[in-house]
C-alpha cells in the first residue's frame, strides 16, 4: 500500500527510528510508493481566518481578560464583570467605544470599565478594566445610569 502523503511518509520513518513500527512495514510502504509524486498533505490545512474589520474586536473568553484586569488594577472583586456587562446591555447602547467609572464607597473613581464594539454582537462588550490612573477611551456613560452602580470589593486580608 502506498503512502497517502509526504507527511505520512515522514511519520512512518520517524516511528521506525524510535522502534515503534516494523522495518518490514516501512519497506512495504516505501516500495509501493516508489516513483509516485505524493502531496505534502492529504487534507491541506484550512486557511487562517481573516482579521476583523478595523475598530471591531473579537472576544475569546468572555469575562476572562476583564476579570483579570479588574483583579490586578482595582480594589473591586472580579465577579463584578458580569454585573457591569449586564447593566450596560440593558442601557441599549449601539456598538462603539465607551467607558464607565467604577466608584468606591466614598464616591471616588477606583477604575474604569472599558467597552468596545465586537463583531457579530449588537451591543458594546466589556473588553478591559483600567486603573484609576489610566485614561480610558470612548464616551463616559456614567450619566446614563438609572441607578448607582454598587460593586463588591475584594476581601481585605486580616
């Protein structure tokens, strides 16, 4: 039986070098394939997905990156990410670039939730969280909130 591709031929010879396949099997395949032009791969690799449109981002792990950034850059608990995203979804905003100041109990800005347009989603998506010292992009949407945002804080070590 001949090899189906160059990749298969190389694999058989690699397995032979490791003693995981019989020399007789490799010899049989080599003889059956002698003089044949083999394709590099039997099934060519699929083309890579094209890059998203400029200004549109894709989300790989919802909540993952923003939760990590909230934990690293603010005093707020990472579980607030879902609450903030739900609140912004209810606001009915069109896709675009926005930010929401995250305030502590005293009303001081403790960070910013940053929202961006994402392909195939008809509302802004929480893409990251900035610290209070970073300058967020986009429109401030705090004034559009109907009720003040109440966030949970990380546990303080005793």
